[in-house]
C-alpha cells in the first residue's frame, strides 16, 4: 500500500480501537469469569475437574522428574503433495507417513520405515484404475518402505470438496496404517500431529450412520482409516503407553458454543442481572484470553475437559457411534476426546492437547499425562521434539511436489493462476490441511 492508503487505514483502525469496549485486562477478566461456568452440565463440553488455569515455570516442567515413561517418545506425521488436478479429470494426492523418535541416545531405526499412499480419482469407465501395492525393502524389515495406489471409489459430487476428500483419504490412510504397522517399534508415549481421530473421515461415517450420503456410504476405506487409529489407541492402552494428540491450529468453537448453552440453560446473569454475552467465535480466542500472562518464563495451561458429542442435523451424536462395535476397552463415551490447552509464552501460540478419556479417567494418570505433554513442550517451547522430527523426515518439498506432478505422460497438469503463477511457497504453506 502507498503511504496515503496506509494512513487512511490507520485512521480506520484508530476508530475501531476506540469503538471496541473491552480490551487488555478487561477482556481477560471477562473471559476468566465465563470460563468458570464451564463446570455446569450441558453444551457438549464437560469439565473433568473444576475449570482452572495454572502457571508453572518452564524450568520446572523441563526438569520434571516424575515421568513414568521417560525416553524415547514417538510421533506419527505425514506430508502430502496437496491435490494434483489434471485436464483429463484425474485428481491425485500422495501422502508420506513417518515415525519420528524423540530423545537423546535413542534407537532411531524405526524412522527408516515409511508408508506412501497415492489416492486417485478418475471417473472414466474405460480406465483400468485398480488398487496396487508396491514395496522397496530396506536393510532390515523395520525399514520397509511401502506404497499403495488407492482408487477413490466413493460416489461424490464434482466440487472442490472432492479434491479435499482425496487428500484426506491419502493423509489419514498413510498415518493410521503406518502407526498400526509399526506398533511393535513403539515403547513410549506416542504423539499425533493433530487430533486423536481423523475427524473429517469420521464425519463421513456419521453421515452414513444417520442415513445421509457420504463417501462412506459406498466405500469401505473410510471405516478402515478410523479402525487403524482405534487399533493404535487400544494397543497402546493395553501397554500403559499414552496416545496424545497435539492440535496446533483449530477453527473449532466447542467451548464457546458450550458456554452459550450453559448460560442459557442455567439462566446465568451478571452483576447487572443481564445474561452475559460470549463474543468469541473460536475456542482459541476465548482460551487465549483466559491464559494471557506477561510472564515469559512460565507456561499457562488449563484443567482437563472432555468433548461429549456433536450436533448432527436436529440432534446430538457421539463421534464414535458408527464404529462402536470396534471399541475393545469400553463404550464410545470412554473413547471421547479429553483435552486441555497450553499457551506458549513468547510466541503466544495456543496448543490443544488431547488424550482418549479412558487414558485419563484416573486422577493421577491424568496429571502424569498432562505433565508429560507439558514437559516435552517446555523443553523446546514448541511442539514435542518427536513431532518436529516426524514432520521433518516426512516432509515432501516443493521440488518433490513439482517433479511428482509432471511424472504422468498420460495427463496434463491443470494449472491454477493464483496457486501456480502468483503465490510463493510461503503463501502456499499457509493453506496446508488444518488438522
């Protein structure tokens, strides 16, 4: 922008700053007052303990000596090419999943293995597109690299969401299968880069469960994806080894919606006798205010909560209703996502840390899992090292993407002016799939 335009925008923001009635400490105080109401029933989010926020010095967390699991730690992550679209109607996405190992002087041989999934959609009866598996054996069985071509067989509409569906199947099929195949190599806490479950694919199963059309209505791969994740959780639970999801970015409004529901249901009023408003649109906005602190040497974090369901049409549904027959250690309510939030002091990023409810029912184990996650985060003031390592060794670079997109002689890439002609890699990275 030129100077005159920027000056005019500055006037607009000055006016906006004067208009917004709450800011700084006042907004934080209000957020904390409302946060306390989350202990009331209803609203699809319940407090496991009394809703609280805590502050612990980073040094104390990094030197936590009561860790029952120790090193190494592990993390599953995958990188995708993002959807490739071709002028003949072909859509593909390739995901590469790896297991990262965190710790010092640890065995990193499990990192040599990899799982590749290429999902392809092509709606042409003359095409002979079928499932095919490829393998490149490494120096030992643990380092086996496998690849699979997976035809996208679900009935779906020709919209932009089709590309996203192809991408979701590739990512979650690669991650879940890689974790399941290499469970024997995991003898510590397993971190997932993202939520505990493949939420988009689970939503397809829920739609099919209530009689609505989705990719799960005519295709068994979505159920396979979800059961891969459930098997990982069940096997880890049997061995007393937690599974922890680290959600870095989120647009969810579970807690915000729950607050509004609780306020209305319990007729909560403020000191003026008025029903308090909840001005935040996302959970991250609300909790960022609750955890706001000027202390750069301490972590602020919340107590535990649990997501009790979600809205489907005119009613409520349990996330794992469609796969209830696959749950080995309880009913679907025991596999709900328990979670807490932690704020990183210098960057002010907010992380949502998840664990299956059956792992944290006991108060002592709940505390240990929370402090294990916090101690791993505190050592780097960022996501746990195993997550960073898995992300790095699974990464598909820009050069990889471009060479892969042009590998097909039969198909001409469909170029996008904004994507391929104008945006830098920095711009493009902002649009990678939100876990």
